[in-house]
C-alpha cells in the first residue's frame, strides 16, 4: 500500500529548495522595485504593476515589502498596500510552518 505524504512532510523534505526560492524571489522583487523607482525618476520605460505584484505573490513578498518602503515606491496604491503585506505574511507563515514541521 502506497503511503500518502502530508503537506508538512513534503515541505520539510524539500525545505532547502523552498528557502532558496524564497530568498531568490525576495532579492529579485526587491531589485525590481528599486529598478522601477529609478526608471520612474528618470522618466524611462517602467516595469508593469502586474509584474511587481506577481513577483511579490511568487514568494517575493518579503523583498517586495522591503522594496516598497525603502525606495518609497508604490506606497500610495491601495492594492500594493493591501496585497504586498498579505503576500509577505502568508510567506512568513509558510516559513514558520516548514520550521515547525521539522520539530
């Protein structure tokens, strides 16, 4: 009989790739917010809001949140003020879940 793997077992087994993806996407999101702010100040072609939010949703919430407030970028748009912190909280909860699954 084949045993069913739980979500906790799966995440704990693959925690190293999970953390690597989380760190990579956070750095990428942070960089995207900084690049977009720089382009906005220079009047150049911008990174779309959809791309910025998508990078936050795809495990880059921590970097996006830091980028928003360090670069003072996209802080006036309600959907950024709502969704980016929400993504960050969900991703921190996932990290805590992975850590707790190992204990």
